[in-house]
């Protein structure tokens, strides 16, 4: 996937002007948020479970080496194999070698953000292997030759009419010559097209929501059942996962599962929750002959013990994305890489560098909704602030911004000058704003006033109000 995070501002402007995209995003604003709230209200112990889930992941990350080794041992004991990969290139090569060894011509794929992170589809195609996405949303964007725009609803940026056009164009080779306009009919047609591909595939590749150290199991959560067909029908099952997906035991999995679907789609539990442990054993009637887990680091171990470690608790529920006013205005493609929204604003600079992704942690109003709805208690605004600090310290922010911050910092270190200057500036702005109390245009604030008015200050500074209240209480 081409990285365009450096062009976030230009991409955001195009997204805001795209009427079709805005209509598609409007559908998202109604569904996810309301359903999550209702699901949360039906579970009185929701907040207590959030604390438990946070503690489980923090404990696991503190002892990650131990649990990774325990997971590998259990997988091997069940005739599976674990492949340790430091980089996306290593992960791609491992998967290719497995596919080539069994002379695979086609592979079916369940939804996997790690496969997106390592750009697996393009690599397989370049080596003569056809990847077939089986998640409906991923299948739609594969036909459109687009990356996902949302981590749980990859085609949310598409309207039903656009999906109808894609199916009409690509399904004629399968004898589907009618243009469909009903959602159920479109789903049925996709199912009919994909069914023989499940049977023909030589290898099945899935992601994993969790890895269980105690049992050596991978846990796959879907609403379509496509990953079960991808996992069981081919002769080889390959799991792609990152190292932070570990949890100690099955009880811990179920604690977090009670939060995952509620936070993601408003369900009590996803339709399919599969625990897969190794290849087909003697006497079993179905399942793969080989079971491989490709574990990707890609810089994650370097984050352990730093101010960014908390992002490794993320369970990819997308609650932060669904509630983010910035994402809901511009969609996922504006973020320019695999991960979008608040979690992407923290994770993407970690994976591809602040030089490339510096705009993302700045694309936030810091309203705090992302942290408020995160079931894993991840302090996303705090980590975005840390990235802003890194960007500034590295000299990657714009010169005008840097000069403005330096001027403000100098004033802040001289309070006897800072107070009068700010009082003069606030009073002047309050008078210039007039009765409207808003600015349509403001020097050095075009990024704000280009799409909305800037509210005028109320005429009083915080310090003056604080002193007045302290005096009213009779304080010193």
C-alpha cells in the first residue's frame, strides 16, 4: 500500500469536497455510536471489565517474552509452527515460501490488518499467486483496487450504488449479468462467487484477534464465518498476527471478548468466535494439514517501556475511530496508510516514522472522546501529544508553527510580560469580533477558518478569573 500520510491535509480537503464519500460516512455516524452506547448500558459491569482488560494486557506486556515462548511451545506441541519475523519483508518471505512449497496458485484470505501492514496481497500477486479476500468488505475494496478505510468496516466509504457497479463489472465473467440494487441480493451474489474459491484455494490466510499462551490457540472473531471456511478447507492455514496479540489464558480472552463486540458493533458477541489450535489431528474429519503462525514485530518490541506502550493494548475494536469527529469528517483514506483515526494517529508514526506521519497526531481536536470510549483505557490524546513533541524536537513541524511556539514559550517564561500582552491581545480580538463574536478570517489561522468560524475570546483571561475567585473566597 502506498504511503500518503505526509499528504494528509490535501487528502482531507478532497475528502471534505467528495459528496459521495460524505454521504457514505453519514451512514456510519448513525450506526456504530448508538449501538455501542446501548450495548454498554445493557452491561452494568462494563467499566469494571475495562479495568480488568487493561490490567490483563499490561501484565502480558510486562511479561511478553515469557508468554511468547509459552505460546510457541504449545503450538509446537500440537504440530504447528511459529515463525518469528522482525520486519514486513521477513513476514512476506516466510508466507511466500510456505505457499511455494505446496505449489499454491490461489489463497483465500480472512480479514487481517497485519496482512495489510506487510502489503501481502501485492507481494503474492507479484510472485504469481492470486489472493482472494473473503470478508465482504475486503472483497469489495479488492475489486475496487483500494485499501481499507476502516479497521472493522473496510468498505464503509462505499455506497450501495458503488458496490452494485463493482459487482456488475467484475461478476459478468461468472455469468452474473444483472445489475443488482438490493443489499441482500448483492450479498448473495458475492457468496455465490466466493464459494468455489474457498474449495479451490491451496492455502488459507487469516488474522487473529488474540493468541492464547496457555493453549497455543488463535482466536478469530468475525460476523460472516468466512474465516472458518478459509481456515478449514485449504491444506495449509497461515495465521498472521503481531506480538502484542498475546493473552495468558482462555479466561482472559473471554473477559476481553465481552468488551470487543460491544465496543465495535454493539453486539454482545460476534456471530463467529473461533478457537483454532494446530492442524488436523488423526481421526479428525476436517481442518488444515499444516498450521503456521507468522508473528510480526515491526518495531513493537522497541515501544515496550516507553510512553507509547499503552497503544499495544489496542484490540482493534474501532470505537475511537467511530467516535472521532475528524475521522467522521474525512474518512480513513485521508490518513494515508493502514491504520486511521485516533489509534492510527498513534500507531502509524510508530510503524512508519514521524517524518512520514507527522500530520496524523496533529489531526485531532483533543476532545477526548477516543479515550472516553476506549475499552482498554488507552490514553490516546496523551500519546498524540507525545508525538507532537517528537515532531517539534525533530524539526519536522512547519517553520511558521515552530516560530509561533517558540514565541509563545518565550512569553510564557516571562509572566510579567506574558500577562499584559495576552490581556491586550484578548481585548483587541474581542473588540474586533463585534457582535458576531466569531471570526470568518483570521491571520495565521487559515487551517481553522478555511472550514469554520473561529470563536472570539470572551474578554477575560484564566489567570484573572482565578485571582478574582480566590479573592472572593477570601484566599491569600
